[in-house]
C-alpha cells in the first residue's frame, strides 16, 4: 500500500492530546487538518494503530476495528523499523508489533525488534503479537516494556479494539504515574538540598541564646532569597548577619546561599565591617545573573562581654533592640549604606551600639514589615512591627515563641500567606 509522507515528529497524541482528525474512510494515506484534543478526551478522537509486520500486503492480520464510540480505528502499516519510524507521527496512539519480524542483525536476541521499537517510541503504547501457544514470549515482551501481548491466530476485531484501548489507557496511566514519581523524587531531592543549605549557627562557647524563623515566599519551597547566619570567632566575638536578595526565584535563593557562605568564610578569616561588605559586593557582582540584581544586608558584631556591638547596614532595615524596663526600639540607621551591588566603590560605616547587661536583639528582612494590614493598601511597616513586638514582649513571649507569634500575626494581618520571603533571627543575653 502507499506509504504516507509523515509530518515532522512531535509528541504523540497519547500524551500531548494532539490528534489528527480521521477521514470518513479511515484512510492513512491522506493528511487531515489537525484537531485539538486532550488526553482525557481520547474517546472523542479516532484512534490510529501502527502495525509493524513484515508482510502486511499478503496477510489479513488485522480485521476491521471499531472503537468504543463506534468510530473506525485507522490502521497504518510498516514492513520494517525504517518504515515504522517514518510513519510514527504525532497522531499514532498505539503500535502493534509482530514479534516474528526479522531483527536488524542476525545475532540480535528474539526480542531485539521490540527493544528497538520501545527505544524508537518511548511514549507510545505497544502491543506485542506472537504465535498461539507462545505465551512465555508474550509475557517476556510485557516484562521488557510492552503494554500487553496477543496471539496472532486468535485475533478478532472486538478483541483487538479492546486491547488497543486498554494499551493506550495503561500507557497513559503508567506515564502519569512515572511523572508523579519523578516529581516527588525531585521535590524530595530539592528539600534535602535546601535543608542542607540552611545555616547551622556556630555559637559554641557563647552564652547568647539563638532563635530563628524562616518562611520562603515561593510555594512549597524551603529556601528563598533571604539568608542569615551566626558565628562566634576565636576571640569570643559573636557575628550575626541577615540579608535579602531582590527577587523570589531559585536563582535568587542560590545567590543568597553563596553570599551567606562567603560571609561566614570571610568572618572566620577575620574580616569585619566595611572591608567585609566590600568583599561581599565583589562576590555578588561576579555571581549575579543580571547587573540589576542587588542584596540588602545587616551585620552585627557583638563584643565578647556582650554589652556592646558594631552595626553595619547595607540598605537593610535596622534591628530591633529590647531591654528590660525599656520600650523596644530600632537601632540607629542614619548611616545606612547602599545595598550591595548598587554603587561601585561604596562604603558602609560601622556604628557602635550600647546593648547593656540584658537584652534581645531581633534582625529581620523586609518580608516581615511589608505585609498588608487588613483589606486596604496600608502595610505594617517598621512602626507597626515595633508596636506588635512591644505588645508580645509585654505578654511574656520570648525566644522562639516570640518569633513564631510575630510571623504568624504578620501573616494573619496580611489575610494569608506573605508574597515575600521572611527571615527573622533573635539573639538574647540574660543576666
């Protein structure tokens, strides 16, 4: 029979939902206009079968086929794998392969042709055709990857039509299950990776208490563009940092991790203040994907006696300081330097701050203060956050409980999940 000239190979109809409308006669030699369908709606689309058999012209191997809707199932035929590849267009739903087809080489195993077909058409349903009584070979074909097997001498239209529909649906189900499993595996790997990238504070030997809360803005993510870290150096100084890379995608999250790791390495190497921030800016400029990407940063270095600290701000909100008997307040931010990545040759002044004997210091990213308050356009802001934390402190909340209450209340005020990443860390010094 004439061999049709196929269109360029695309995703098969069984997955993509793209199917070619059949002509009333079910001819495989004419190309009909393409018709949009869905995988879930294949019952309304004429099914197409590709028969691969070495003598299709002299064999009545395939009887007249009717699908479940009473429509004819179109049949294309190929005498070898070369022809099959040419005829395997996007409107083919199922392949019927005669296992008696000669292999490409003399030393090929008895299922070599099937393996070639499965490699050629990994997304198509495949039915294996074998001799009556050769059930073992048919079962082996299913183990190799075919959806089912049929006996050549027992074929009739009803049996084959049902087998085709079953094979198509089983392939679709297997494909969906495989994709779901792969998606779950990728999600698990991502979670393990992100969990491993979250910081482990290095505070051994310090009397300070540490707590942190982290909520990424990306759906189902564990890591966002916000980052933080706390380390204690050999001289007893405790260094804390919190930052925010502009944007919310995985690239920004990766850049945040790079900046955090760089900060820890530079801090442990003895850098501090303006020198450290200038080096971090160089890291950012080399690692960012776009020249417009920047990052805000707040660094605090607390003296070994715990009573004073140095503060550097690079376009970042100022920390909140709470002390017994005094209202919680923001630390000075008049000498706030620019965000990293905005100005070449920028400087970041280090301010000296008196903390006192007993205190709590809260560092946060702007996700905590930019959530909306109610249904209007008003945002919480720094003043609203300070008032909220003052009230929570008066209620006796401290440490992890304080951070949990603050983040939850901000979320509730916003009327749902916050659009931006949120990171908050708290350092406490008692008497």
